[in-house]
C-alpha cells in the first residue's frame, strides 16, 4: 500500500539518507530536493526503494520553482542547516529566510504537515549567531504555518557525522586535548537512527503544532565524551582545561580553515547544556524511547581511527 507523498529538503546529509531509507521502506513516496542533481543524484537514488524516490534539482530560494515542487505533496520535511557560515551560506539565509519561505508555501498549498529540524539548547544561547538564527527561523515558521512540528535534537552522531569523527581525528592529531569551559557542558547524544524514528513517529501519528526536544539515552559531559572517544581509539591524551582567552584565540585561527574545526560562535554555544530543558515535550512524551547508546554505537566504527585501521587488534 502506497503511503504519503513526502518532500524532503536536505536529503543528502546524514539524517536525510537514513530518513529516506526509513520512509521508502514504509511505502511513502519521497521527493528529494537537491541543488546539484548530477553531484548528489547517484547517491540519493541508492537510498530508497526503487520506484519510491524522485530527485529534483532546484535553487532553494526560487519561489516559483519551490511552489511547483511543493504543490500536491502531503508532508514537507526541512533538514537543511549549517554549523558555520561562509560566503555562499549564512545563518540568516539558511536558518531564517529559507524555512520562512517554504513554510509559507506549504501553508498556501495546504500541506498536512511541515516538519522542521532545529537544535536543542538554543533558547539560552543569546550570544550565538547560530542560535539566534535558529530561534528566529522557528518563530517565522510558526507564524506562517501554525500546525508545524519543530524538532530540537541534541548532538546527532553516526559514522557519517561531523561530531564524533572530527573529535577522533583531532585526538589522533593533537598531543593533548583542550577542554573548553572545563569540559562540564552536558550533552545527550542521539544516534541518527533514533532521530529518524522520531520523525517517522511524528508522521505516522499526525503530530502537529509542537516543539519537541529530542535526546538520546545518555547524559554526558564534554569531558566524558572525549574520554570515551579516546578510549575507543586507544589514544590516551592529557585533557587540559583552556582559559577562555586562549580558547577564543584558538577558535579564531581554526575558523579560517575551509572546513572549520571550531569557530568562535561554536565556542560560545559550548557554554550551554544540550539536554532536556523540562519546559517542552520530548521524544519520550510522544512514545519514542531512544535505544542506541553512545559508546556502544561509536565502538562499531571507531576502529577506523585506531593504528592499523580495520586491521587493528
């Protein structure tokens, strides 16, 4: 039986690829929007069941094109987000203007659901441009499409992430590891499989008009995360708390890389806990209990950062 007609923005990212597989497996027809069909199309075609996935190319700010793509769909899911800015993509364009535009078009075309992926902990981070843009984007979405569902996940991890993989690379490269804010910031890492389970539950149960915080089964400090990753790749490092002035200077230089390892804006975000606030519904309240624990799952791919790689003992 054919399910719903679902449109996905950001389908080529780690969440998008897992989500497409999940949705097509459940017989939903999925249309994925990409800015470069020749570059991403061959990858995306392998993610879904044959006949259940369509790939379309579009400029994400072309209103007329977006209107044609969104028309006739049941559900729209926006997974597009950036962790740092560059000349092509700014927080304001990606987190504010784009979600505002598509939520308005979704409302105009009377879609049943609009699901938007935001981020956890942004309420408190008043000094972060990333967080400010996320909050403003959420407000515009709710104004344009009051029945929207906004998901706020903690850090999402998998073999395809830019979180555990980047830290394991740094642990390998650095003679010691810097701890920002004494490594006390708390996280509740969520495996990509669990976030796709949450999105699927929102669709299947027709959940709307909610902001839902999404967390994994563990609460870990930044220090505990680094210690876990160090143990998994068998690279014991001295963890050194860095004064804020030195941390800012380091971030200033690291953000100059084409793919920044750390920016000053990300450093400001690290001040704030990334766990349930207790003020909103969570994935637990909608009946989705996260199953995959951080250390157990990272262990499955951590061998790639060990000496000897897949041939390590």
